[in-house]
């Protein structure tokens, strides 16, 4: 999941790729050894050569795991992701220290994501920060519910899947915005949103219309 953040660190360190799994068509989960601490929700810069600007991705693993994992989908017109998807264990990548302000906590919250925007929430989940949380994940196709079995087993009714182009039992037939528009009760708590800019703006405006205070909305935009 490629994120957009400001005040980013510039120094990159070389790491050896430990794993590269295609978990869905065109979607990869890579891993490398963790030698720094991070707060779930933070991001890192990743590059493959010094002369090319790195890209920013949310961490998709727990903060007690031995490896840091990154979830991304291949951008056909992109420079980095097609090359990174072809990397194998043993190849070298360049990574910054974790940073960012989209931080998980133990407080109750709704976590709203589309596509690979679920990555920071999965990091929070794997770090033990998902008690009293509701995860709403929107995708186009059923095979894009990454980590579905694990999340469904652990969260039950607090795991809401929305699919706009395919249908299945226990899956809301439509976009995340349609699901939220149908809801009548929005608790007085934080609402985390992670997705593309147009989705974030649309959901933010919808939440405000539903009476959610602006200061209760925390957003992470990826592109």
C-alpha cells in the first residue's frame, strides 16, 4: 500500500529481501528483517536504486514480529512495483526508518479501508490494538479481501466486507460509501480512513454529514 506523508526521512538503508508472496493476482507481500521499532500505522520509504526516488508504503505487520512486511499492488505504469514484484529472496532493497502520524491505539475506533489500504489496520491488528475496533474493508472483487480468514475469525461481526463487483454471503453488495450511508448510529470515537484521495474525501464528508466531528476523523491517503 503506497501512502503519502510529509516530513519524510531521507536516509535509506540496505536490507535483504526475505520473502515475496503474490497473495492475490497482482498483489504482493514482501518481507525483510526488522531491526527498528515502529508504531502500527507508520510507513517506510522503499527503493531499489539510489538514483531513483523511493516510494512510501504502510507497514503491514505487527510491531513484535521479527520481519517487516509490505503489501502492494503492481502499477502497470509505475517504475518500482513491477520491478519489486519480480524480486526474489536474497535481492537487496533500500528502506527508510519508519515514520508517520497515522498511529494505532487501544481506543475504540472504526477503521475504514479500500484495497491495499487495509495494510496499516492489519499492522494494528497484528500488534494487539484491535480490541473494540470495527474494520470496514471495500474492494472490487472477492479475492481482494486480504487476510480475510484471519480477520473474520478474530473480529466476527466487527469485520465488514463490502464488494462492488462480485457477491457472496456475508459480504455487503456495494461500495463502502453505500454501506456507511445506510448506517444510523456512529459512536463518538475515532474514525480512521485509508485509501485513495477521492475515497478519503468522500467518506470524510459522509461521516461529517452523519454527525461525526471533524476532529474524530484521521485519514491516510495513498496513490
